[in-house]
């Protein structure tokens, strides 16, 4: 009997030690992915804020100079679809690169992110939407003011969020042998290691309806900025997850690292 107790105790100790090690590994992965995403977003912020300032100085009559500033926003960022100047009425006045200039003159004043920009005149990042270019993407905007502090509109960078996140997550996933998802607070999956799940909504998509434990954990992630939990998905596969919350401008992304429990 004593031998059985010792064996059971040793097994429990090893199990708990294994869980603690897994949690530390997942926490490290989530932190690395979170900081990597924020580094990219902060780099975008620096670029777009400088370009917005220079656009205000150049005035909108100098089209060639404004287009060069838009082109500079795209340089070295393969995940940026295009950059545009949106005037104070919500009209896309200039767009770069050239392949998207056909959309110049489009009225996007009814888009959620544009409505907020025109109202607050502050930098912002919207949720995923389908742009006039016909692409699911996110929009990062920065207001443009003239030398006399008159609000002229905004610079906008349209970003393929899946590609952007993947540039960070793929390396960490391989290095630490984890998987990852990044989620908006409404449940939309901006990125999943499994590409088939990217773009689904954790709270509403039929794929997840039979997994209340997973949905409940997702809702907890929305409420709590960081934490750890367990869930089953798919059937009979239990996973451990650690999450962090990345805050940028007016928006939050939930960064989750997970792996199967052995």
C-alpha cells in the first residue's frame, strides 16, 4: 500500500511539474508573439505618423509629393496592401501602389473606422472588414492636419493581418513547438496556425458550437487581459492555452499560445 502511495505521489508530482513546464513554455511563446506583433504595429505607427505630418506640410496640391509619402508607407512591408489619403469627407483621394488607383474617388465615409476617425480626429485601428479593394483586412489610420492645424483627413494603411501576424508567429511556433491563434474581442480569429480556421468567429461559427468549454474560455479571454486555461477541440483532444492581450491605439488583440496536453 505504501509503495502504491509513493508511486501515485511521484506520478502526481511529475504530472504537475509537466503542466507547470508547459505553462511556462506557452507563456513565453505568447509573450514573444505579443511583443513581435506590437513591434510591427509600433513601427507602422512611427511611419504613418511621420508621413501624416509631412502630408500636412506638403499640402494636398502637391500630388507627387503626397504619393511619394504613401509609397514610403508601403516600402519593406509585404503585408501592407496599400496606403491612401482620405479627405475630411471620407473620400479616398490618393492611393498607392498604382494597381489600386482605380479606387480613388471612392466614398468610404460609412466604414466604421472612417466614421470614428472623422469624429475623433485621432489615430486608430479598426477591426477586420472587407475593403473597397475587395480584401479582408484591417485599417490603421492617422489624422492629417495642415500647418494651421486644420483637419484635412487621414492617412490609411490597409494591412493583411493574417500575413502580418504570421511573420511573427510562425517563427515562435517552430522554436517553442506551440500553436497560436490571435483573436479580436468579438471572437473573430485574425490568425490561426491552422489556416482553415483563420477568419472564423469563435463565438458564432458552427465549427465551434459543440465545444462550450472552448467558447467559455474564449469569453474569459475577452474579460481577462491574461491567463491560462484548458479546453477540448476537436473531440477527445485536450489543450492547454496561455493568453496575453496586445493593446494598440484603440484596439485589443488577444494572443493565444496552445498545445495538446500529453
